C-alpha cells in the first residue's frame, strides 16, 4: 500500500507541473471555488481523499471540454470526524474564505447530519460519502447529494436474498441511533410488503445481552444486525455466549461495516466484552454482508458524458482502486460538480439578466436549484461505475453480496438493481457444507382423520344393527296378532325398534370426518343430526319400554289396591312417548335458534418429523369438533332430562319387580338396559376424557358403546318375544304375586289378612289373565292393556 501511495503522490506532482506549464493559457480563466470537508489525517486510506480530490480538480482544469472558461480551486480542511469541528470549518469557509460554489463532504453521517443542515441555509450544495438514510429527508437536507449509495439501496437486495432461500421469518437487532433506525424502518416496510414475518425488533444502546436473549426466546435464525463495528463485536460476543451461531443461524450485517485493511480487530478494546477475538471471529464466521457495488470491472467503460479519460487518468484511477475502491467515489464527486456546472452554463446565459457561475452567492437560491437540477439529469460512467441519482439525490447502485469465511470476505454475488435479481458468482458456502438452514421450527398442521378401516368396521356393524332393527320391526308388525307379541303391545315395540334404528343411524353420522371434509354446511348439519338422532332415539326406545312398564305398574297397582280394572290403552301410552320426543324437539329448536353451531379446531402436542431432521419440521395434529357458545347449558338440560327418564325407569322396574308374568312385565329388561347404560357411561366418559384427542379411538369407542347399548335394548325387548312365538298360549302362566310388606304397608293394617285377600281375589286375577290372553281383536287389546 505504501508504494501505491508514493506512486499517487508522484503522479500528482507531475500533473501539477504540467498544470503550471500551462499557466499562460489559464490566465484568462475565471476562478471558482469548491470546499472540501475532509475526514482525518490519522488514517492511511482516509488521508488519501485530499490527493484524489486535487487530482480530479486538476483533470477537470486540464480538460477543454468541461468548464473551459473556468478554473476550479479546492479549499479543504480536516474535520477529524467531529461535528463541532466540521461546523467551525464550515463557518470559516463562509465568512473567511472565497465564495464557494459547491462543497465536498462530509464523509461520515454523524458529521453530515449537522453540517449539511446548516450549509443548506447558505444554498451550498454538498456532495459527500455520508450514506445515512436520514439525509434523504429533503425538508431537512434539501441540497445534500449522496455520492455513496445509502443503506436503503441495500434493502431490496436483502429482501431478495431472503426470498431466494424461501425464508419467511426474520429478526432485526439494530443500534438505536437515527442512521440505523431509518434504515430499519425501510427494511421493515419491504419485508412486510413481501409478507415476511418479523419475529422481533430489538434496539441496543449499551449492553445487548437482553436483546440477544430475546432473539433466542423468539427462536430467531435469520437475523439482521444493523450497527457499527464496536456494537457488532459486542453483539456477536453475546451471540457466542448464547450459542446463537453456527450452521443453524444466518447473521446479515452491512458489508461496509468493517474493512479489514483498517485493522478493526486491533483497534477494538477487547477488555470491554467477556469474549476474546477468536470467540467473536468464530461467532461471525459465515455472516452475509451487503454493500453497495457501483464499481467498474473495465476502465475502458469510463465516459464522463462524452468525455473519455486520458491514459494517465486511467492509470491514476487504477492505482487508487488498489488502495481502496471508495477513493474512486471522491474522484467522481468532483466530476459530478464539474459536469453539473458545465451543463448549467448555457441555461444561465439564457436567463434575463444573463448570469454566470461566478454570480452565485450564499443567498442565491436560483443558481443552487439550477445546479441541483442538472445533477439530477446526470447519467454517466465514472471511476466508481455508473453514476445516476434518484429523486432524493441519492446514488443508485447494484449491491454486492459478501460472505465472511475463515477470516476472509468473498464476494459471492451481485444484486442487479434494475432487474431485481441476484447474479450468483459462487453462491453461499453454508457451514458444514450442508443445505441452507431453516428460518426456525416449522409447524405443519395435519388434520387428524379417523382410520378408514375402523370407520368401515363400525359402519358395517351399525349397518347390521340397522338391518336387525328393521327385521325386528317387520316381525313385530307381521306377528302383531300372535299371542306372544300381541300381549307385549306391538305398537309400543315399534317405537322401540324405530328408536334403536335411529341410534344405529347416529353411528354413521359420527363417522363423518369433520377434519377432512370441506363442505362446511354439511359438517354443521352433521353436528346437529348426530345429537338429534341420539336424543330422539333414546326417547323412543326407552320411552316405549318405560311406557309399557308404566301400564303394568298402574294395572296391578289399581287391581291390588282398588280391586278394579284400569283402562290405559296404547293410544295414551303413545301420546306419552310423543311427549318425550316433543320435549327433545323443543330443546333442539331453542338451541338452534338461540345458539350458533361451529366447527372448532384444536391443536395437539407437536410431533417431530424424523424423516428430515435438518428441516426441523414438527407435525401439529389438528382435531375438529362441534361446539357452540351455549352448548354447555343445553347439554346440561338434555342430560338432566334423559337422566330423569332413566330414574323414572328405575322406579318402574322396582315397582313391578314382583310381577312374574314375563310376557307383560319388562322390569327385568329395564333393569338390565339401565344397568348396561350406566356401566357403559361409567367406562366411556372417563376414557373419552383421557383419550378424546385420538380421533380414531374416540370414534371407535363411542360408537361401540352406542352399538352395545342399542343392541342390548333391541335384544332384551324382542328376542324373548320371538322365542315365545311357537309356544302354546295356555302355557303362559301366572306366578304367585308376592306383595312386599314394605311396599304396601299402608294398604292394610294387618298383614295376616293377605292370605284371605289372595284367596278372594284369585278368581278375579285369573279372569283378568284369561281376558288378557284371549284378546281377539285390536280394540279389545287396546281396552285391556
């Protein structure tokens, strides 16, 4: 680097000598002045800015095609990157130096944000390196032109990089200063427009430990870090301590962040963080950097609006490129000023009164605006590449994509700003040579569907049950006049068969897979139908069974206590059954009107997908069930109602337990049916509560319970009747009626009279039995039973 600097100085001396030899030719030129706020003398590279600016000024002065009637003089001073010193120099330029036409600098944004605001009050156009997005505010900085592309130029490239790897979740951690806040806001807007989720945005001012821990809690994998060198090292130290580095993470930082030629590692005070440089280097390994890339690959492409550089100019440009590519920006800054002033000459000459560049004063806003308009029109290829400005006077540029690996930075691609695509050179070298990391745990919702085999089996069994119920109904109707059937009230048995048929049909409705069906209306209808079938089916089957028993209870209770016949025909009992169904209908009508049934989705515990561990995919089972806002209240009403019916059945079974005429008394069957329901519910409800998230198990277990209870009722009601079809009616006998002293202690004062009562009434009871057995037509059947 030292030889390159020496060569530049020698070349500059030769150019000055050549310029002095042409002094006679320059005598008639008008002198104009350009100010320069230079960065610092202490840095080897930054110190070269002054030499490059003076060489560019000399090249313009020696060019007969640019400002031929003028001679540019550069007046500069070093700000040492301090805003207050820069402001002092600006006032010195304004009040103690010759009139400035334009000004170069400042180089750093913290200085420019102060100086450029003041310079605009004096109508001085500033063309500098400072790339803070806040300088694009044309209200605060109306005359600031940014020769170095602002960081907002990097954001479209960053977003395209994210999209290239199909990442959809990122996090942002940034230094809480205006420079990075502004850039962060623009980045957030672009990410949002592309529907990329931002997991968290963390601002840092001092210790970033809490912010990095927040990134970890959010499981951030793709992380944008926007900060200067010191804060960046501190963040990476904390990332090392938290284990947030390696192949699972991608850190994206500004590519300009630190230049290895500036010996950043040696300048940083490593005593301020709990990590050594090797640990920070390990955490940084693999980071992706984005940097404005306006630079040229071929010097022959340089063309200053039709003016081609000389051989010596190209040699000089090539030499400063070897030192630092950014030096070419200062060269082009002078060319921008010169070309804009050159283009304004003809426009100024046409004004009335006629004006010239030397007419500019610090209160002359018109000439400043004219120069600014001409800068906006510029479109040329300079030493730093294509030079063109957007509507906010910021330079447009392609973006270079860099990767840090093993202590070296390599350019791996370029974002073409005009095309919106990335031109990859070598591509990203992922750590461990694997595939691109994922942006976090991926949760894939997988609707749980019941097993087709289980569904087919249960539907087949339910289908057989339906056929059985239909067969029982047909037999009951076909043999309704047979003594064994007729004495057991065939019309009521029909209701039992129909109720069982509805319960079997409910199994088919429970088999509709809510999780995979797409017809919402069908699903909502199935939600209602399944509970209606169960409720009405229970009312019909148990209601018919209980009504028959109720009649026996009334007949024998009246016969025993009042010694008279009771007229309780089937029509009244059927009315009682329909009353039970009517209550069901009222409850469901109110439920449907007052409530809104919905398909509710519930997520279960995620399950890791072992088929592709690197993708970190977790399958989240989804189950669907029917629910409504007031379902609890209506369900309680149904449960209480059905519970009351079952308790009534228990009471009837107990009251008629002593009646031994099996063809009439179903108390034993009622007891068995209720016992079956009780045992089944005792087993089913806790099991479904514990295993309710298993769709297949829930369906199989619940429908099995329905089928078992339903089949028990159907068998207990109809099978004994069918078995008695071929028996002799005279073989139907009546056993001795045992009267419990505890049940009827209030009907007689002396239990010793029971034998006498029995003897007197035996003939009447036998006559009653014969009357019941000998009913020959439907009317007499209805009358006696």
